[in-house]
């Protein structure tokens, strides 16, 4: 019985991480049309060398990238604090044939999207 509990705890933790990763991607793309970095900024990974929220938003809007649907979200096997989210996206009003992969990372203040 103990093994079952350990396995189910691991599964629920894994699924809650995957759900958190998926939620960040959805929230980001829902807010993207506004271009409001007060909303979008906290959803993005901040690290040296990464573009600013304003530059990221400008680039995504220039490429007219939109989320169509999430295909799959799973914890990265190499990093338990990262979730790989596979999603269908459209660009210029046309759905891309291949899904995009987005990486969502857990940081001290929550889950954030790395673009």
C-alpha cells in the first residue's frame, strides 16, 4: 500500500506541475493581444540575456502568433522544475502544421514562460 501512495503522490505532483505549465501558456496568450507588460511580464522568465517583455511582445505580435490549443504538457525529464508544453499555434491566421514547444519554469515566485 505504501508504494501505491508514493506512486500516486508522484503522479499528482507531476500532473499539477503540467497543469500549472499549461495554465501559464494559456494565460500568456490570452493576455498577449493587450500588449500589457504589467500583465504579461510576470508570466515570463526574467534572466540576463533574455529580451524584455516589450521586445518579446512586439516580436510575437509582428509574427501574429496565436495559441490554437494545448496538445500536451509534461514535466521535463531533465528538470523537475520545468514543464514542456506542446501547443498548436497559428501564425498570420493560418495554423502551423507542426506544434510549437514552450518551456515553462518554476521560479521563486511561480511558474513562468521562457520564450
